[in-house]
C-alpha cells in the first residue's frame, strides 16, 4: 500500500497563507510610496500658499531671486519747477540698450490700481517667482516687443485682485527701459488646457494675465481666469538696432 505524503495539505495552505499576507503588504507599500511622491510636493505648495494667504505678517522671499529692475521716469510726473519743461516719453528704444532678463530675474513691476494689484514682475513663472510676484511665461515676450506678453500669478496672493477686473481699466508695467500702459478689453474663464485662450504668435502687442479660478480657492483648479488687455502706450523696441 502506498503511503500518502505527510503534511502535503498543510504545506500548501502555508504557502497560500504567506502570499495572502505578504502580497497585500507589498502592494500597500508600493501605493503609499507612489502617493507620497505625488501628494507631498503638492501639499507643501498648498501649505505655502495658505501661509501667504492667512498670515498677518509679510513673507520675504527676496533672497531667492535677483533683480535688474531700475525704475525710470516716463516724463509724466509733476515738474519740480515751472521753468523746467516736461520730458517727452521715449517713442522707441534700441534693442542693444536693453538689459534682457535671465530666467527668474525681476525686471519690472505690474500695477492695476483699480484692482489693488501691485506686484514684482519676473521673467519666468516658477515657484520662487510666483511666491514673490507675477511672472512672464517664458514662451511669450517682454513689453515693447510687439508680441504677446503672458503673465501668470497666484489667485490667492498677487493676482487675487483680478476678480475686480473690468473692461476699460488701465494696467501699468514699469521696466528699466520704459513704462507701458495697457487697457483691459475682456475677461474670460476657460479650462486650463484650452490653448485657444491665448495666441503666442500674434503680430501685435497684447497683454494676457491669468490665474487659477475660482478666486480665493487654494490649490490648482481646473479653470483659469484670463484678463486681456490691448497696448496703449510705451516705447517700441527697435529690434533692428
């Protein structure tokens, strides 16, 4: 008579029992690791934004960037003497005379008095730049170049005032090579992935400011508020010089 192997059923159950315990643990560790990689960076960003929004004290990130911005007179200030003639606004500026900003540098400031917006203007829209002001998208252009200027800002900080934007309001951009005025022509809310919201190949100077929407909502949102403005005045950059 053949003898049945001893403990065969017990060994089989033991292997399945180990798999039942080990595999869920491995899956759990893998899921937790992936979740941490995704959640932690965004959570820190939301925390920093919340700190800016709710803090009573002014946060200074100035050590995180360089500035080439030197304010210039546009000739519209009141004269110190009645005998001193008013300076005329410069109509053109040679490209060779402009100190072009590197990525991350402040090169001006953006002001909308009607919207209570006053912010440092940077070339680039990374975290450091948007923590300290508003930033020109690297794929667009600087004021005076005759093309699209696309400026981003956080909805809970420097561009929170765009919720008061109305047609006809003036936008002032000050740079080291001249001061520019734009007039708001339209405000639209669009999907963040809608590329029809802007035209970086436009052949005329225009300003587009955008931020997450709804306003006052912390974190990335699926929609953006776009504020469009047309060129009114400022020196034209002579690109042939």
